C-alpha cells in the first residue's frame, strides 16, 4: 500500500487487550476470544484504510502521521478500558510442559502459539503465491499504476492487504496475551521488532522475514540473558543499521529499479 503503519503494534495490543477483557475478565473461551480479537482488529484496520490511508494515498507522509494519531488513540482507549496501572495478566489456557529428550522443556501454551503461527504463515504464503487475489496484491505492491492498467481494482486490493495484515495482528495479540504482560504501551516493542525483522529480512520477502525473525529471536534472547533487555533492543537496532549499510536490500530482498 505504500504506507508505513506505525499503529500496527497497537493493533497487536488491541488484540491482546481483547483476550484479557473477554477471556480473563468475562470468562469467554480462549479460542472464541481469539476469533473476536481477529474480527475487532480487522474492523479497526478496515476503518483506517477507508478513512485515513485511502484519502492520503498520494502522500505517504500524511498516512504515516495518521497512523501515529491512531497509535495514541488506541493507547488512550486501552487505558480507559483497563487502566494505565499495573500490567494485565492472562492465565495460560493450556497448562503443563512438553518435555523432549529430557532436555528441552516447552510450555504447552507456547507449543500452541507456535503451531497456530506456523499455520497462519503457511496460509499467508499460499494466499500470496497461489491465489488470484495474492497475485493481484503482489502486482499492486510492485507497480500500482501498471496493475491498474491491467484491470486490477487497486482499492479492493488495498482493502484486502490491510485486512489480511490487521487480521494477523489480531491473531498475534491473541497468541501473545497469555505469554506477556499486557498494557496500553506494549505495542512499542512490537513495532520496533517488526521493523527490524522486515528490514533485515528484506522488504517484501516473506521467506526473508521468517529467516530474520528466527535469527533475531536467537540474537535478542542471548543478548538479553547476558546483558539485559534494553541492551538487546539497542543491539537489534544497531544490527539493522549494519545490514542496511552492508546489504541495503536485506538478507533476501531484491533490488527494484524505478
């Protein structure tokens, strides 16, 4: 879409808050609560596309500023609903630990999140590479004007793009809710990580993003263990800058000539 959506982290936060409110507070089942989070966050994303991103399509800076405005609005709404005090906790719906080879111990909650994430990633890959709308979406991303000349409805494709992206954000919020502290400002770490992974992997490369995510997760964990979380985040940003200097297209990105 040509939009840098700085509110994407807050969309993940909205998904996590939905789980806390519906599941931890009102007792709705975890799976139905995840479905509700996906629907809610997707609806927010579609409103953003129609009211903010579409009118500012010719001015990327305006779209960026609008997304920052949405960022603060979502933070305020979350603070009004749940308060801006101590972080909220969601009890893990899946108890117990998976033990492998008497060495590796993984909580079943993380196993569930891993399986659903892998399934979502596989579905996204299939959608982008094997479906008609996925081909159209990639064509619009490469050259919107050329796609329009081929008869592709770019407005519809923009709706699909942000619909898919925000649905995944809602799913992500639902999956991490039992694994982290939930607060109105948790989206900051999400968006920083997302930008690092996207740039290091290569903008527009799904396989590059997956590879970069795995490498960054290992790197961030090791640095956190030995030096602390703040140093790990700073190191990640430094790593991103180094990649931009050495290989501006990222690990698996392709150079595109205008």
